[in-house]
C-alpha cells in the first residue's frame, strides 16, 4: 500500500520541487441537517484525509499550509476530528451561520468541500437544488463572488450523479463568473491500484489565467492526468457531461448496484467457471478480471492480523442464512471489494464485501445445491467459510488513512462504520490536490 509518507514525498519532490507555497485552508462539509460524516465532518478532514495530508505536507516539504477553519455540525464527527487534530480551529455551526465578514477575516487560499450527497444519489429522491440539504452549498456559491479576496484553489467531492445536477451547473457558472479554471473527474481508488470500488465525482479549480496543462473543456476525466496521454484520451475521457453520464450508466448495468465501475482490466471467464449464488456471467467475469489484474494490490496488504477480538466481526447465523446469496465474498488474495457504505456491519445487503477467512474452503463446494439443504445443514456449510466483516481499521486502511488516525474510545463500532462509510479515499484526494497545486 502506498503510504501516507510516500504520497507526501511524491508530491513535494515531483510537483512542488523547491518552490515555497504558503496557503490557508478552509475545510467544510457544507452541512445542513443530515451530514455525510467522516469526509464531510469538517469537510474532507473528518476522515482526516485532507488535514492529515496538509499536516504532513507542511511538516516535511516546502509547502506551508494551515487549516484556518473546519466547519461541521455533526457532534460525533467533530469529536473524531478533534481527537486527531486538537489544534485545528473547529467551528461547530452551519455554513449559513458564517457571515461574509467572518469569511473575509479568514483570508483563506483554498476551500475543500463536500456538499451533502443525498440530493444527488441514485437511491435517493434526487431532489437536487430543491432539497433543503443543498441550502448550505448554494449559500457558499452566493458568498464566493462577494469575498474581498477570492481563494486560489478549490476542491469539491460528491457522489456520481452530481455531474448531471442543476447544483453542478450552478457551481460551474459561479466558477466561470469568478474567473476560475476547473476540471472535473469521476474516479475510483482502483485507478491507484487500491482494491476498493468507490466511484466519486471530483472538481478541482484554480484562480489562474492559464488552464490546466491537461484540461479537456466540457469533458469529465476518468483517469488522473499523469497517465500516458493515449490512455487518458482513448475512451478514458467522456465527451460532454451528458455523454459522461450515459456512458458510465451503461457500464454500470453489468455491475452490482452497490458499486461503481473501476479501472481494472476485464479478463475472459475461466473455462468451466461455476456460477454460484445469484451471480450473472457478467459479474463473475468482472470479478475474475479484477482478481487477475496485477496492477491492483491484494486485500491482504490492508488487513489486520487475526486475533481473538476478531470474533465480534463474524457474521451471525441469522445473517448467514438470510443473506448468503446476496453477499459479496472476497478472500485476502482478492484484488477487489465493493463500496463500504454507512450501513456496513448493521445491514448486510449491498453495504460492502465480507471476508472469507477459511482460505482452504472453496465457494463452489459450499454453494452448490445448498438451497436444497435443510436450514441446519445449510448453516453448517456456510459456517465453514468463516465469514467476517472488515474491521473499521481495515476499511480505514483501504481508504488510505495514516496509521496514526484513530477514534476516541467512546465511539462505538457501529458509529465508526457509519463515519467511514461516508468517507472517501485519502490517496485519491491527495493526488488531486497535488495536481491542483502543480
């Protein structure tokens, strides 16, 4: 796994060089009522991704960065944030509660924000700008042009679907009015060789006359710009927003609804492959392709050592019997996992992969004709797989959180899953910031 320090060193040596960069950062989750927590808890740094990145970048590179305000109203997420960043100014208030004068006094150079995703998610009502939870986002768009000093940089994250929203169109209009150059992305951690599918929309913008060297106006990139140009622009870049949405939607038709498309290669279905559970041929082809893609790391690189405390993470008999055919089961040697949601560990269906710890047991031997068995025998067969949930620390590892990241002891496992499920990948964000500052 690429470590936090490796990201820092790569950025400072490869992009920043010997330049001294001094900037002040405002992090905000743009929270109205229901928050996105860990990432939105104080915007991007509740998962402590951006604050951790900024902290290490400030300490060990030529860049000097200071988080001048982290804003959120989620009490639990704020406690986790304060636990990891006790010296950062933390404003437990809504964005709408911050006046223009208060923004001007901060005199910040960068805004990192993650508006509430519920108005744009595919499984929600998709209320867009009519959803009251977009109020804070629209407020920041109203404030931005009226600031005494415009920030130099901006990074925004949201779910896939935001790219076709009215809120996104309003964002672009505001950026253009203020003189920002911007670039949009749809990215998953698999693009960086991380075995976790988590497709998200990103936008980076900078207040400079020159465009990004890689900028593709009207297009949404699905790769990072430092890849070979022929790979970047050969059916890796989507033409126009409408085509971006439709192209990715058609790709998603062959995927489990709980995950998004990723960057791994697709191999042929192995001869004599066994379709178990409720899988389709397309699904098993996708999984086989991911597990044979050597550019993606194995899950074992992100796992904790097995110990007695792991017993609390094993699936209970009731869940095994009820959801056996819906589970996405992975082994430590797999190179994939589905998106972990805030319901992981509490709900089973569609909330994330589960880990098979009995490595010598074949799924085919367990699932073949299992539906014909009585309940007791069915449970015995399923139990041989020794299925467990990924631990919060393991999910944090997949998200790229540094080893020093931690939770206050009073935060329960369920609460940790909920916070982590609303987070995103640190390495993806760190790489985007390096591109933004480059």
